[in-house]
């Protein structure tokens, strides 16, 4: 055997990414969309912790127009891996990034005149005519030019020989709640901009506004393309948005039982002595903790072992947590435990962990640390849990 970092034994705590489920989710999303509406796969922040390269490859194979990312580093990782599809960098670019964007055919969101000028100059130096998407702020108050000031900036893009106006976009701040009044106000403002472009004789190939919630609940706002992130990973963005039957979670978090302790009455568990055994208790130790991204809780949460729920006891540590398996006497060393996902007919959802953190599903997904190895699972025929995967955002 060769003893190197390519073949050492994996730690008994890991994340599984079911690429078969991801592929099926994308097929269902594509089937739900009108055929003329393109799909952009949002794979920023390592595809919300799922692995950007695998997610991008599957999405592109399933007909995605391209991918949306947040940072230059994220985009370069895909380019370096051979991804040649359009990559749209969301947000704002610093001027020193623009040469890299032009050299590697990255599509830039333009929000302000000075970035527009710098990008046009850089593109001209490279002898290229580069596509840009103008971001219009319609109420999110984050990136973008205000809707009532957007036309002059767009006209300046069109006046630059080295730039091509490929897209105009906006972003909803609340598209997945029952009250759609502000989302509809945002879309009305965006429609004012696109109508002004038509009157000015300016054509734009890609108008896009919808995120996952907008795709599900605002079909009148689909326009030329929708930007889907969380939904393709099998999680609905809220409890009240429309459902697509068959969408399933792609990520599972697992660990193996690394120790079993028997407590006598009055004995304690973990740092701070947060749990005292009321009687004889059997405790299983799982080698995963808040250093891996599990919420730092005490006597809350749990794991699925042998298809049953085992409650977490004591305070979670950086590298370990303890669950009470007294009522699951068949548990043995190195049994597989599920911290997030399905086992048997039970499920622990990302929303369950978000409640423990007093946060949202996006936060849970993106906070799993990279020391938890991602293990791609390519077969997509696992049994469905049959449980609801959505909860309040």
C-alpha cells in the first residue's frame, strides 16, 4: 500500500451528496418551467456546501444555461476544472479583478459607472467584446443601480464597443412568503426599466428576476431566465411556497458510533456537566461537533441510529457529541448515525437544525466545515422518507 493523502482512511464523520437526487430535482424543475425560460444554477459558496463542481456539472448536463457565483475564486475553481459554460459573477467586482474576468470569459454584473468604464477599458485591451448583466435595485437596497436611474447606465453599456448588454436583472427580497405585495412591487419597478429599454430601442437577450421562491410562486415574473439555488438541492425556501412533487434533499450528514459509555445514576455528560443521568443510561459518542458545523447546543437535537431517534445529551463539543441510546439497546460500535437526512422511515431535516441554531437552512448548509469530507453518491434510487422537507424560513 502507498501511504499518502489520496488513500488514507476517511474520518468516521462525513457528508453524502446524492447526485442522483440532484439530477432528478433538476429534471423536475426543468419540466415545471416553460421551455423558453432558461435556468441558471446558483452554485456560490460551494453550491451551498454541496460541492460546486459536481453541482455545476450535473446542472449543465441537465440543460442549465450557466452558473451563478459570488466570488472570483469560486468562478476560477470551475474554469480551472474545465467548465466552459457561462459563469455570472453576482455582486460587485473590485477593479483589480476585471482583468481576470475578461481573460477567463467570466460574465460580470455591472452596478456602477466606474466599474463599467474600467471593464470596457479592460475588454478593449484584450481585444474582446464581453457580455455584461446590469443589476437593477428595485427595493432590496443591496447591489445594483436604482430602477429610476437605470436607463442612463444601460445606455452607457450599449455605447461601449467592447461591452455587450446580455442581461438585465433584479433580485427579490421576499418572494417565498404568502404576502407577495412587495415582490410584485419590485417586479413592477423592474418592468418599468424593461419597458423603457423597449421604448429606447434597446434589446436585451436575458431578463431575469426570480430566485427559487420567485420561480415557484411568481410565474408572471419568470421572463427569460430563473436563478435556482436552494430548490435544486431539495429544500423549499419556505413552508408556504408552491410544491413540486418529487423534490428531495440532496445532502445527508453522517457519523459512526465511536464509543459507548454506561452511566450510573447521578453521573454527568460532557463539558459543564449539563446532563446528569437520572438512572442507568447508555450513551453513544459520535465524532462530530460544532467544529464541523453542528449547532452548539445543550440537551437538544439528536441523531438517527438503527432507524430510531436518539436524543442529544449534554453540551456538544468541538469534535464530539453524545446521544442517549438507552432505548435502542441493539446499537453497537461503528453503527452509522444520521445527523441530517433519512434513516429508515425517520428524517432530520435541515430546517430541524436551523431551529436549533435559531437561523435558516442556508446558514446550516453553508456552515458545514470542509473537514467533513463530501462523498458523492451517484445512485438516485434510495427510498423516499415520505416526510415534509420544508419548514418556516
